[in-house]
């Protein structure tokens, strides 16, 4: 199975779902799903990058921490995360300047604490999270 993602309306929020063969690929799909819910990154080749130290242990907490970091990078540094890979201290987030892409939806505010799922079932990793917009 290959990976994928989708964002769906959820009351006044959005729900992001992702799936892939590995934990890391599923995490990257969840990041792309979040970013593509508000920005067109199809023609945005990864440029700069940010190393992120992972401080959590559970899979659900990892998902929330990484997506919160994606939102932080937008709000504070004006850059969009377009890919995620293993890094020296935890994860490497490939980024592009926010002004280099077209905004196509509402900017996310925060990942909600309810209805977070991230785990493996029958060889497929799946993620689900609700994001305030």
C-alpha cells in the first residue's frame, strides 16, 4: 500500500487523515495533508530546512507535536513545511517561504486535543487529527 492523505471539513475545523506503510511516511503524509488544506505546494520544491527535536514518546503525542511545529513555523517564521524526514536530533522539516505559494484555505490555529489517532493496524499506519482553523 502506498501513502496518502485527505483533509475534510469538521464542524468549524478540519479533520486530517493520513495513511502509509510506515510510521515516518504516515507522519509525512499527515503534514502534507495539513499544509495542503490551506496552501498549494505542488510546485514548491523543498528549499531550506529545520531540525526538530522530538520530546514525546507516544505516537499520538508525536503526531500532535509535529503538526503543532508545522503551525509554529508558519506563524512565527513564515515558512511552510513541505516534507518530513529523519534528522540528526529527531526530524528534519523541509520548508519553503510562505509567500512563494498560493494560499487556498484557512490557516490552521492549533491541533485539538480530542479525537487524535495515530497507530498501525494490519500493516498500515493511519493518522487522524482535528485542527482548529
